[in-house]
């Protein structure tokens, strides 16, 4: 399945992932995740449908502001049925690449 791949606005606090035009991202497949950690260990929890939605993936980071994390999702990517929400703990930022 070929699709255009887009990048979200970097998320710096918990909330909905938004497109570059600042509209909330709807149903999509997350192709990859790019995380800039902070000086302390942190995590990104991606949920489907808001803060109380189903957890799709949890990514823990190292305590180093100089070691970004890039995760490529296998297959067709991670399916988000409603809208992607990121619960951020001690991160610089998190960006999703989706289609």
C-alpha cells in the first residue's frame, strides 16, 4: 500500500498530534517516530483517541539530550483508528511520520 508520508508538528507536552497546518491528525498509520530526549530518562505513550484511549505503543528513552531515538514501524505501520495522542514524560519533543 503506497501512501504519502507526512510529519506531525513536534509534540513537547502531552496532547493530540497535529499536522503541519495545526489540524488534529485523524485516522492514520504511523510509519515512524522520532524522539528528542531530555537530560533525564523519559517516555512517549501513543494512544488512540485521546488521553483515555487505548495504548498503542510505549517508547522509553535514555537520559541523554544528545541521543535522539528513531523508530521505524514494521509492515504497513501502526494503525490509529481515531486520532493519535501522545502522553509525554521528560522528553524534548516527539514527531510522528504518518500516512
